[in-house]
């Protein structure tokens, strides 16, 4: 009976979908009605499951490629590129420039909003449902409506606000038309909906993956932080007297106050994941950070999206593992050197860049490809795998090439090119004469290099970097977040992964709280009961940094309003002052590869400054053949040099200023909606 109800609910959904400016279908009399679907707890559960499944969650199945395989960014069967390819967190062979995510996503959002409106209006009319259940379920509907409106507002600015069920009679189309509201009115509705959710929901979710009052509060802290940033850093633009883009600056502190208060609600309800953390063991701390994304019982998880085999699966492990650790995928998860260099504990120069040469310009020689990163904060190794890292019962095997056996690692080798060079290795005579490389990264495609003692080595290792840049790491690094370390290589196939996506976790809430507190402190804002907002920001920051193994801030004075560092001086983020810069960098490190940095850069309005004709930097490992030994095909021991340089492919990324907002879909413009200036 349960399965029949789920199927019936799905049928009902087919006749309910419509949006603000689209004529609504009239359900034939033989189609299932709300009285049937919404009259029982079982029907509600099926309805809720379908609606949660359609929320615009930017998870494993979200693509930054426009209309990937006919989809609009969400729920793609084969996620080629995540948002991180635009921000410098990640690179892969498919990322050759900026990719606007989910452009044109609109009608699906209004379909979800219609479903939510249906719940809000119809549930209180169902006599068989208890008042307590109705209150909770209506609260969830408000949460889902707010969640969807936020996905629209952060893309388009002000949007049409449809707050009730529209019924098309055949002749009332003009009456149903809803024009765009201003961007602040859109965020005010999001705030009101989340307050309605918080006031109706209990402290625990009815089922995993569903909202409770703290989920709503955590999401409110994110949405209001976004609105506050747009008000403070955006440029308002009006159309026909409606501020469709931008928010009045006078409202910034109001939104930051809402963000702070919402984040504060979660204090004592959730905590950072520390199950295997150690203050004295960096390996344990690194593994602790990696494990938090795989432990379903983590006290840090606030809102997650679940998967299960075989009906609800994704392909993260197939697409994002090192190449030789999948059946036919891999190579899509390559953190850039720009990302790696943000972390504490590395030997850096005045530019904040990794130092891998001596004062004479000769390469430093390491005992492993990962040695240069061994003193970094553990969070780096919890986020990134290096050549030589153990994973899935194998060894990550990344190198750009091998110095021939006649090159002695004890004899200095000068850096191939100056730091700012973008020349290809093949243009250098010394390189062509003394380095063995391969156009392939897989074992069958490489010509092995045989040493005088009979040891055979793969020039590119089994995971790249290949000279052709195909199916291999393109940066010298491999991502780690969310990868299952115990999934057998033989099972690492497409449509096999089921680890849940963590959409909201407590670390983000702490950083939301710290940023909102600092914005208020620096701009004469106050919050009742929060006597020292600078101190509060300092304490929240140090909670996150402590778990990461980063250097702790000494006191709240570290969060001063002094001048920010430039990107060229190791600032790593554009910010109005040093305190804001520290928080922004912390967010970049903590939330990397989680599809959050993209939207942070948009709300700070710094994307066009940070990503402007920018070529990401990479770190190429080179093995000295002399003295090298092969413990296994993918585990080579020996001496190494690291060449830090710009991506040899020369792929330049630019975020166009116009992309702070997306154009309103053309079908909506023809119906009379205001467009976005400069886009429509």
C-alpha cells in the first residue's frame, strides 16, 4: 500500500506543476486530488519525499556546465564540472574557462514553489490530520519555499513572489501574472518564510534529510549573510522604479543581525566533528577532517541529502578518484596550487607562494613528493591527496616526468622557467634531453623507462600528469573530500556511490556567525545580548581553525580593520580589510569543493577581481630516476623535485561582471517580466 501511495503522489505532481507567468494546467477529473494525497500521513510522506528530492541542492549531481546532457545543472547523471572549476579550487581536463552554472534554471523552481504553496494552503484543511502534524509539515513547506526562492534570488536578484496557489480558469491569465519584486523584497520573503519554519518546526527532523527548526535557522544564517553582503558590496540597479538588482545599503546591518542571531541559535545543538582528532598527531587530525564527510553520525551534520543503491545514486567516486583507482573514470578532481598555498605551515615566499627552489634557483630535493607539505595544517591533507598518499588500498601516483638516470639528485638542477613563465616544457632543450614523459597516464599507454639495474618506471605515474593532459591530474594534486577510502577499485564505477551530501554543517554556521559579527562590529551594528561581537567572531574562527590544525588567532585584535593584503602578497582573497580577509580565506579553506566558494565570491562582489584572465598555478612532481625503487607499480620511492608554475595548458579564467546576475529566461521576458539590465 505504501508504494501505491508514493506512485499516486507522483501522478498528482504531474498535474500541479506551473509557475508565475505560465498558464496552469487544469487537472482532469480522473486525476488524483489533494484530498487523497494529503489526507494521510503516508500520502504526506510520499509528497514530502518527492518535494525534497526536487530542492535545488548543489550537490554531487550539480554541474557548472550549462544544460549538461539536456539538464539545467541539477540532478545531472554525469557531473562533469562542479562550481569549483570557476574559483581556483579545482581543475580538470574539461575546465578551460569560466562556466556559468545552471543558466536558465527557472520554471523548475516555480514548480517546487507551487508544491510548497499547495501544502501551506491545503494541509490545514485536512480534517484527518492532527494539528501538531499540520504545524510541522507546513513549517517544512515554508522552509522548502524559502530554499527555492533563495536559489532563484542569488541567480536573478528580485523575482516574482508567488505566495499562494494560482488556479487558471481559462480566461484569467492576466490576473495570475506576477511581476518581479525587488531583490530586498525577495530576501524579506525568504526571511519571513524561514521564521515561519523556525516557529513551526520541532528540534528534531521527522525523517533523516528533512528540516527541523535548526536546519531552518542554519539556512537562514546563510541566506541573510548573502543578502547583507549584497546590500554592503553590491551596486543597486532599478527597472521601472523596482530595484531588481541590489539591496539598499541601509539594510545591510539588518540582514547581518538576522544572520548572526540565526547562527547563534545552533550553539550547543551541534558541534564540530572531532571523533578522531588529535592536537599532537597531524595524521589523525587530517583523517578526522576527511572522515567528517563520510560519517553519517557526525554531530556536525545539520542538513544532508541521502542516496541509496540502486534507485538514488551518484558517480562521485567514479569521476573524482585518481585515474588508476576507477574502472574508467577519474581525473576530474585536481586542486590547484593556488588553493593549496592558502594553508598554514608551508614554506612560502613574500608572494605567499610555495618555495621549492633554493636561493640560487635550483630545485630543492625532497625524499617524497609530499614532503614539502608535511608541516601544513592537517586540514590540507584532509582535503587533498598527494603523490604517495595511500588511498583505497593503493598509492596515489602523480608525476609530470622522470629525470633520466644520468641526472644526479645531488647535483643542482636549475628551475626550468622563471616563476611567471607560461611556456611549455617541450620548448626547453634541457628538458627534452633529460626528462622522460608520457602522453598517457594509464599503464598500457606508457613506454616504461628502464633503469640500469632493471627497475622499470612509468614516466607519468599511473595518475598523471601526462603531456597530453588527458585522463590524469592536471595540477599535480588529487582531491580527497567525500571520496570513499574503502570502496574497492573494482567497484568504483559509474552510478555506484551512495555517500550523502552534507548541505549544511556546523563549521559553515560558525563562519557565518563570525562574518556577520565582524560586519556588525566594523559598521556600528549591535545585537541584543552580544556585548563584544569582535570577540565572538574571534572565538568562532578559532573553533574552526583549531579543528583544522591551523595557527590560532592570538586575540580579537587579530581581527582588526587594518589594510588587507593584496593577492600578490599572499592575501588569497580580496577584502575591504585584513579581518574580513582572514574570514574569507578561512571559508575558502574550510568549505572548498562544497560548492560554497562560488556564491561567496559573488556576494562579496570580488569574483571579477579575483578571477580575471587568471591562469591557475600547478605543482609538477618530477622523480629522479637515479636511486629510485619501485615497491609496487604505483608506489615509487626516490628523490623528487617540485616545479611550481602556471598551468601549461594556458587555460585563462575570467568572471564577467555581468555574471553577478543571470538573464531572466527569454520566455519570461516575452510574458512581460522586467529583465536584468545589460543581460536582457
